[in-house]
C-alpha cells in the first residue's frame, strides 16, 4: 500500500518538520500486520514528497505472531491470504498513518509550530484505493472538506477494456489545508471508502472517530454515511457517535451548515457563509422593526439562538416538521436552564410548512432560511399559500442557494446540488421571478440581495429576499 503527500510550500522541505520525519532518511516502523516505511522520493525547496509504504505480512494479518487464524464455518480458508489487503489502501493504511504520524495528526511541530497551524498547498495521492461507491462517493466525502478530487477508475484488465472498471480508484486530492487536517481526513475516510476494517470494531472506536473528526465531521453533509461505515455498520456504536456529533453541532460556533461551501482559508479573518447568512437575516429582521418572529423550518436552532440573544425580539417561535430537530433546538437553547422570563419568549412548535397553521398568523416577521429548496416543487404552492396567503407575516425573509455559483465549488459535479436533500436550486433569474410572483399574488413589495462574496460572473453563493407586506386599506 502506498500513499504520498506533496507540498510546494517554500521551503518545501519544511514538510519534514511537520511530519517529524527527516527527508534524508528512510525510517521503518513495526505494525501489528507488517511494516511501514517513510521515505522522500523528492525533497528540495520547490517541491517535497513524503511517501508512506506499508508492507503487509499475511501471517500477521491472519492471526498475529505468525500463527494462522482458525477457520470458521463461514470463512474462506485461504481468504486471510488471498485478498487485496497487501495492495489496496484500507484501514491498514489508516492504522499506519496513526502509528507513524502520531504527532502530525495532533498538529504538533516543535520546530515549526506556526507552520503546523497554517494551511499550505498539499497534494495527496493514493494510487490504489478500494472505493465501494465509486468515484462519486470519493468526491462526496472529500470535496466538502476543501479538496479538489480526482478519482480515476482502475480497469479490471487493461488488455480487456470490455470487462469494465474494477472496484478500485487512483485517488488524487489537492487543496490548501493544514497537514494535521489532511492526515485526519485520510485516517477517517480511507476505511470509509473501503467500507471494511481489518480488526474488530470496539466501543472505543467512537472516541477515535470523534477525535479524528474534530472540527469537520459534525458539519459534514455525509456524516451519517461516514459514521456508519467507519464503525463497520454497528448500529449501536453509530447511534452513539451521531448523538455525540449532534451535541457538538449544538455547542460549537459557528453553527453547522450542511451546504457545501467554497474552499476557504482556515484563518478566522473571514466568517463562514453560514455565519454571514445568519447575520444578513438578523440585519433584515432588525431593519423591519419586527418584535415577534417566526423561524419556519428552524432545524436544530442555529438562528433561534441568535434571535434569543437579541432582546429586541420579544417573541420567538421556531417550527419544524421534525420532532427530533425541535428537541435538538431546545437543547441548543438550554430551555431547561433559562430564567422564566427568557423562557417565556421562546416557543417550539411542530408544524409542516405545506399546511395552514392558525398558530402562525399575526406575527411581525417570518424567516425561511435555506428551507424552500428542501420542498418538492409540486408541494411549493402549498408552502406559498400557508406562509404568504394564510400566516401573512408583515415581513418574510427568504434565503436560498444561487445555483449559478455552484461552478465555483471545486469537486461539485455539474448537475449536483449542494446538499443531498435539496429538491431544486434556482438561478438568480428564477428566484427573482418567484419573488415577483409572491409579491404580486399576496400583496408584498420585495428587495433581493446576495450573501457572500459577489462574483462578477455568477453572483453571490446565497440569494436573499426581503418581502414586506403592503398596507391594507379598508374599502
């Protein structure tokens, strides 16, 4: 098994300080299933490549210490020897990463601490990786983390192209990330793509997953798939891990956002799109003068927490069709610990936006933040009637992705949406036409703006509309 990590950071040989492996030496490490070697095929100031080569001992892999593992009625007797484990990247390579680059995985570097904390240009190549789910899955798990993904299927036999492709890919990742982040992504995701582990998955694997996934897994759009596969589809362990990830999503700032976002520097100088979106919505609500506000489709309560922190909002209602989401929102808001006066400002109601709900009438403002794109187009008229026709808040704030901007997302294939649950994503013209129709049909005036960096060709990543109800005069 082979994995290479390359940088063009100047001087590139600083990679040796980050990995704590000297470029002029070949180092070897004993593993439970073989031997790992670290060497540098190239190392100069312009470009440096570290290679991790793992040699698997089939006797060790079969039972340890040279003893053969007894066969069971359901095992293939030679299966412990006749398999792809010595050749294809898998959990064996992941374990080798943890053994060989332990300090680098933690982001530690005694000689270059500032560099260890900074994103640098990186290229990772795994020439043979078993990928159960094909090239598309490789993109789905790595692209949201800031990688540009090239996954080339490996044919079953080049001499017989009609046989088609094998289950293996040649994977190359390029991006600007911290070395520690890159190694932790690989540690978790290599066995996820392989969808198999070479050892028994015990309860302590949950802690390993959460440690390696700190800072990225809780917000990953494929966190469910990643968790289940990493924990070998053990339902109890996966359930525990997902519950703990949900806790992280409640307490970490900025709040989680399942949408794919552009690869951004990790420096704190620029807020994420999720934070900028929330700030834009809050600014629109404040400008409207609203005191009683509905957060329709509130999810786990990211916006609700910000509304509660602003005392000008005297009554705050969060609604969602999912009772689990409302439970998470309540925990995020810590309703059981709030003083009574604060708690009385907040209500959480289960409600479907495609049905009229009399409880939602009479409010100053309502927010549909990244909600409408989750509704099947045939059901959208029902939402429009329930919100604009029946509830009729004084102001409606709507945000939704700008599909034109998707070309700026590396690794997001043409035709794919930013989130697996999106039913559609609109162009700027399509969104403007919808807003105009809502205004004309239901008696609102509207303004439309963008959220996020404005691209001169494709606009901003998020579209924002503020619809204000016209004064109704008596006849």
